C-alpha cells in the first residue's frame, strides 16, 4: 500500500506498507533507480515521524473524535442555513456549490472582506458550471469560529445571488441535485415574474412553426440558413440509419413585452467528433484509431447553427438595453435543452468580432472561448469584371493567378447544374466529395449522407458548379462545388475534387477562380469562401476574418485527452 504524508499528515513525502519483510527488502534494494525525487528535508521528516507516532498511539482516537465533532457541527450549521452543500458527509473538506465562476469570485471577495479565507474550486479543476466555495474544518477550530464563518457565508450568499442574477434552483440543477421543496415554489414565481415583466423565450422544434418573413428578415445575408434551407435540412437529417445523420433542431427567439426580438438563433444537437476543432495533426492521429472504433472520442453536442452552415448564427440586438438579459435567458434555455438531450457540450460558434462585454458575459456564465479556423470572403465584387478583378489584386497575387490559373483556364469547361441529377452523376460527385472530406482535418467532421447532396442539387436556392478537365476523351470531372445563392452573397459550401491532376493543372485554384467569375456573373455583393486553405483564398484577394466559438462542457475529459487549451483571459484583444 502506498500513501502520501502530505494533506492530513501535514508533513511531506510518502510511505509504503509491505505485507512481508522480504518484499520491503527487495523494493529497497532495486527500487532506487526508479525514484524521481530526492530525500525529505529533516524538518519534514521529523514532522512525518511525529505524525506516524500519533497514529500509532491511543491519542489518535481522541483527536479524530474532536475533528469528527467539528465536522458534524459544521454540517448541521450548513443545513440550518440552507446552503447548497455538494460534498459528501463526513469529510473535513466542504464544497458549497455556486455553479458559475462569477458568483464564486463574488462570494470569496466578500468573505475576505469579512475576515474569512475560503478557497474557490473552479475550472479546470471542476467543470466550468460546477464552481464551488471550498473550505476545510480542522480539530483546532472552535465551535464559535465555525459558526461565525458559516453564518457570515449564509448572510453573503443570498445577496450575492441577487447581484449576479443567479437563483438557488439553477445551482442545484448545475450539480444535478434535487431541489429542496421550499425553493421550488420560489423558483416558479421568480421565473413567471421575470418572463411576464421583462422578456419571453419563444421556443420552436421546427422552422415550419416560425414565421418565414420574420426569420428571413433577421438572418438575410448572414449565411446559408434562411427559412427554406432550414426546412430542407430538417427533412434531410431525420430518419437516417447513422446516428450522426440525425439532427435535432431547436429555434429560440427572445422578445420583450412589446414583441421586439432581441436575441434569436437556431441550434442543432447531433454527434460530433471531439477533435473537430483540434489541430489537424491531432485529428490525423485520432482518425487512425477510428479505423477500429468509428465513434472513438465522439460526443453529443448542442451547437448554434449546424455542421453544414456557416455565418453569424446568433442574432443579438445590441441597441436594446435588455440584450444582456436576453442572452442570459437564451443560455438558460440552452442549459435546459442540454440536460434534456443529454448533450456533453454547448457550442456557440462563428463569432467574427471579439466584443469584451459579450466575452465577459459568456465566461461569467460558464463558457470559455476557443479559436476556430479563419473564414474568408471577397467583398464588393458586384460590379467587377474579370479584368478589373485582376487589377485590384496585389502584384504577387496577380502574377500567381496568371501563372498558375489563367494559363490553364482554356483546358477547363465550367458547367452549371440545377435540378435533380441522374444517380450515376450524383454517385460520381459524392465520390469526389469524399476525396476531400477524408483529408479535411482542419475541421474534422463526419461525412454527410448522399441524400443531402440530392436534396440541395434539387433546391432552387442551390446550384452545382462542375469543372471538367478536357485532357482525355470524355472530359473528366476535376471538381464539383455545391453553392448556395439565396441572398446577396454567393456561398460555395462543399467541394469535391479529383486530385489526380491537381498538382499539375491547379484544379483547386481553378475552382476558386471559377467561383469568383460565377459570383460576378450573378452580381452578388460578396463571395463567402469559408474555412481552410487560407493561403490559396488570400491569393484570390479574399479578406481574412478571425472566428471564435464559446464552449460549455459538462465533462472536460475528452479535451484533456486531445490537448485542447481553452482561453479564459477577459478583454483579450
């Protein structure tokens, strides 16, 4: 048996207990080279020997009983004042739940001002939303000292709850503890008053229940998630054989009493690869292991937007004085959905501007910020012609385009497809998509089902741009791009490629250039080129926009395995 001489022994080092002298002799003889630490300092060694002596004497029984009495007294006081104790009975270390870090920091500060030092159990030691006040009772504390500390904590607690806008039921829910009966009625009344007097959360399980004009007005030009496209996605990602191909949709709209929308968004709950946003090198290693276990390191995630949409998925009316309260009400709804769907994480993604107020709000409510791959777009191309587009590029970009794209342009034939393709054509396009998807480690996702491509090819809001390379008889399909064009922007969402001739004839670069020409032809104001392959897109004149996401998780074990490093610094530029 091995144990530490730290903690309750209050010294240092460790000790080994053996079942027989021979085993002790053997370990002592051959174990030296395996030690990674040095000998104990004399003072710590003396304290350890003294502690061991106490444990071997009759005195230990009386000392332990005194500590047990102090622990029991502290427990009774915590129950008397109705504080949410999370720690199990009997331990000398107590943990009073506060749920969110902002409440924990508030209480610790107030307790210090009152003359009591308590510790804060906070992420990453505990999950972000399971922060708690941590303190230890020792044998040397008197009943009077224990009562003074706990009564002070009990006085500070409700005032801090009110100031931070957190309720006692929310704390119990965060720790998955049953709510005391006396708090249930208070919670129901509080929720009713809050929603009646200030804000209302309208929740829908399908876009069909959301007024079409209202939705499209909020999200016009924000991405490929207008009312019609969402109705299409709901049909495609339901009733499928694979778990990852079945998505649950939720729509949340927060209004004030007059019906003015302050916050809105749509959310999908589906199976994600935990390394989706990890560095490409990490995803490559994980994918090697998934050949044996396809669902290794996967979790159910509640996410703003969907795996096939890009853009600003969350609408926030920052001109309203209630926008922070609206976001908080939205987060409460998401917490409830997370619990209902048994989702490991909530991800709010595709924030293109780092706003300190919103950043602080998200961190205070149990989220941390993570970086996403940069996104790329060509703005202001509505009135450009190919010659004018070429001239506006930098000298180096213009030279690269001429050398590596324009000189091969005559070898390509671009075809625009609308309507349902025949099955053989669709099968070929799907194989080209899988060529790309299997190598896309920067944003590692599950492959999309073939029925999705059939559905978007038939949609009037989509078109398929096919590039044929006429080097052999029959003209091979070199690339295919599925593009959404339902707003003032042109959005090439998914690409498939035959890599055979890419190195020699620049298939990917040619596809990018043909997308630029197509967006100009349709007089679109913007060409949104999405994530990954940033160098090639910037050579086409694309502007780079940094993107962030906010993540809340109930279990950070997978992130620890993948080496994810959350960003917790507030107001970081």
